[in-house]
C-alpha cells in the first residue's frame, strides 16, 4: 500500500525541513486559527525565497538601495495573501519574481510614490519598466504561453533546474518529492514544454502557410535533420516562424535563458547571471549534458546556422588582402573562421534565426539622418571616445546578444570598433549582425540584433549624432547615450539629455593601421583567442 507522503529528498531546500514542501507550508496560511503555525510557515517561505526576489528587485530598480528591500517585502506580502486566499504555492519562485516586477512597475507609475522614492525614476529602472509596452518579448510569446500552460510542478522543476541552475534535490524538496521521481518528472516537463511551444505556434499562426509549416519545422529540429528548402525560404520571409524556430532550438541546450525571458522579460538575462548556481557551476546543459550527444549547449540547433542571414559586412572586413596581409597560413585560417562566425551570428556565435531578414540594416536609405555629424559615412570603421571620460565605447565580455556596453581604455580590440551607417545603425565590427540597442534592457545599453529601419524595433538600434557629439536614440530623442559615470568599466546607459559638455558627448577616434587593428582580444575571457602577426606580436 503506498504511503501518503513520498520519501524525503537527501538534501533539503534552503530554509525548513526537507519534508516541508512549499504547498504544505502554505496550508496553515489558509484560515488556520493557529497563529504560531502560520508564523512558522511565513518565516520558512521567506527564508527560501526572499534573497532571489531581492536580487531581482535590485536588477529591476537598477539600484541596491533600501527601496529594493521595500519592494521585496511588499511583493512577499502580496504573494502570501494570495496563498491565504487559496492560490497554489507550487512554483512559488517565478510567481514571486513576477510580483516583484509588477510592484515596481505599479509604484513607478504612481507619481505620489515615485516622488518620495526617487530610485523609481531611473531610466534604467522603474521609469523604463513603466514605459515598456509589454513584459513578454515578441520572440518569447510561444514559450511564455507554453510555460504557463504547464502543471505547476513542471514549472517548479524547470525554473529551479534550468533558470536557477540548482541541483534536482532543491525543487524536489520544494515539492516534497523524491529526487528520482523529480528527475523523471523533469524530463517529462521538458517534453511537455516543447510540445506546448509547437502547439502555440500552430494556434497563434498568423497565416495558413505558418500553420502548414508547423510540423515541417518541428520535426527536423527535433531530430537534427535538414530543413526542406521551402521551409528555409518561408523562414527567410516570416518573422513569426523565425521566432518559433529560434525558441525550439533552445531545447537542444540550456532552457534557462528561454524560460527566464518568457516569464520575466525585464532584466531576465541579468537575473540569470546573478544566480549562484550559474556563477559556480555554469548552466545545467554545460554541467550534465543532454541525452543524445549531438545536442549543443546554448540553445542553438546546428541546422539553423545554415539559414540565410543577410548581414552587410563592412568593407574593411570584406577585403581579404587587407586582413590577411602578413599573417601566416594558420593564423589566416583562424582569422577567417572568426569572421565567418561573426558575420552570421548572434548570442555568442550562434545563428540568429529570429532575425535572418533584419540584419541588413536598411541599407537602402538614401541619405544620412538630419542633424548627424562627426562619425564617418556608412562602412567607415571608428572607435567612439567619450569626451568627458577620455575612454572608448567597448563591449562587456564576448560580443553576443544581450552583452552590455562599457567604457574602457582605448585600444585596437575589435569590440571597440563600430560602423555608423547611413540609416543610423551603430553596428559592431566584432559581430556585424549586432548593433547597439538602447531599448532592450531597462535603460542599460546592450548589443541587440540589427533591425530594418521600418521594423517594429528599428528605432531601438538607431541613433542621431548631433553636431555637439550627442548620441540620441531615435525612439526618444529627449534621451542620450552616456556612461553611468566617468570611470573605466562603467556601464553605458540611457540618460535624460542635458545638452551640456561632458560624458554625454562622443567623438570619433581614428583607428591605427590595418595590421594593428587585427586584434581579436577578448578582454574579459582568460582563455581569449589571439592572432599572431608576422612580426611575432600577438593580437
């Protein structure tokens, strides 16, 4: 005869006895006359979930001030009230984080609250969150729909293993479940989540063709085969199906980024980076691998990299003579490989099926934006030196989707080289498929996929450069691109335009000779690749 309670996991979740699931702790809150028991439950639930919620509040506010603690306390109070009125406590963590985000958005929209809490008025925090039209990115709608349709236990397992990068014993403890049973349930949750994405693609399909290609898209990605030529042609023309293909490709590696962006949207990547499990052990996909050795970590399927991605590569990169002059055969091969990866990739060298038609950058524009000056014409490569700090615009870490921008000592690294194109795109030479995006991540400037000028987010990656050297984002020209302060490694953010001299001003900085500009040093990567020049120097 089965026992009423499953065996306890060998390791307890943080806070509380391993046999006390979140749901069992929530039960005394639902009208129990025993106040002491309810207080015990509140304390243990807070011990388990307060710290991640506070971390996310800091991210959403772009501040570590006392306001983050106030928001976290309010979000916990609201969440516990919902539990008291009967809401399930299973999958409590993602629900609490969403409450944190929504609380900040609500407070920042109330002028009386934001007047007494200035931290809510930061463009990179509450003010930007309030201005956002949607919390779910366009390229995550299928995943968001599929994830919310899952049973609560499946959401709990996927969130804690994939997003928080915690061992299976943690969500097993939160669910009061044996670890072996939890491991089996996790694989079922992954399969159900994927099937939910496929179903959502079919149900939300805008055209008959999109519905027709549903299984023709799903099956080859699932099995690792090649897409049919007409499917590839459809993806090149249909943004909705490109987004679907990109979301499905995440099931070949780590699901953490896909789930976090679908559920949280705002600040999802920074929340992922803040998780202790990721910092110490890497993502789950990298630690444990997947069944079927052909899968690759990072959420990309190999066949997607063969889809056409029309990227306009700067002329300086097209000239093989200039690039390969003085380099030995081996170094030349390494360099060509790097360029091929850069020209067709985003997010750490992965193909961008979600933007294969958008990277051209609107090259048909006939004239430069009015009021622009200073930067070279289209295809001219330059560095951008900040007039106030005397430092250059650089990329934080590897050039990939979502990488932040920063100030750094001016050098010849590719991450400091940019092209300002005739339609206002500020394109990275380190990865020509990526442009500077001022509207993607809560007022913090990051790299984003280059978009056509008439695309929905075309103005997010386009700028007008005034004669004074201000970089004004076209989505709001009352703002300006500037470093958070004038120190090296300072984040690049969006600030209210003040029209004064200083750190809101940029000036083009000539590059050294072609041979000196071959450096591909990755400053933040200790295992950075380098190209050896003919005179023995490395770059």
